[in-house]
């Protein structure tokens, strides 16, 4: 199955509440919404991508729990980005103080861009689409982003105000100053 993009405009323009209810009423489907209001319906991943993603999320959560300065999120978490898009990175992290300042409803999508976001390419993902999504994250305020591409054994690192850095077959990645002390061992994730 491939990703489907449904352009509802100008026939239907979903409000934030309607989009949220659509997601709640169709929990077996994974939706995102672009800044233009296009509805993206994504297929579930294969087992290999699912296994890689759980390893990535688990390693991020272990560091987050020990560090205590923020909260980690998995791919089922929705973020309402400043440009109006609703996105769900494969893994993400937000500084705790930003969440406390907003005091958002925990039953709703997080109304901000995360500080850190990861997209892990699966067999149904195109690099062009993921690169556009990563650039959207950076444009909306994500400070550090990783596009992990196991098919090409490559990682693209996105940072505010800098060119994309491409690493071929790295053994690990650093959380830099966004996630100080976090080193992601790419064993069993990239290969």
C-alpha cells in the first residue's frame, strides 16, 4: 500500500476539531494534514521498519527518562505545527519547560513543533516526501532533525540555519546541544 494524499479543498476545509475527530474515529488509520489542508493517509509499516522504530523510540525514551529535561514521543503523537500542518514524526522530543508554559490539553495534539524530530524511512516512503517534511519541521522551529534512511545506509541531519549534513553509514548520532549527552547507537536501526 502507498501513501494517499486527498485534496479536500475547496469542497471541505476541516477545522482542527474536525481533523482531530477524524483521527479519533479512525484509529486504525494514520493521518497527517499538510499546511494546505491536504489529508495524508499513511499505510502501516512493515515489520522491519516497525522493529527499527521501536528501537529508536526506546533509546530516546531511556535517555529522556535519565535526563529529565523533556518528554519523548512516539509516532502516534500528533503535533499542530505553526504553519497549520498536523504531523506525527516517527520519534520526537520537546523540552519540558515549553510544554509547561503552554499547559496543553494532554488528550489533544501538541500545539507546537518539537525541539527534535526523527523520520525513519520505510519501504513505502519516498526520499523527496521525507526531505520536504524534514524541511517543514525546521521551518516550523524544530532545532534538530534526523532523516534515517536504511535503504541507502545514510542519515541526513537538519539544523536551524545550516545546510543539510549527509552521513554515509554512521555508527551513531549525537543529540548535540538539543539533546546533550544523547548518543543514538544506529546498530539494528540503520542496518
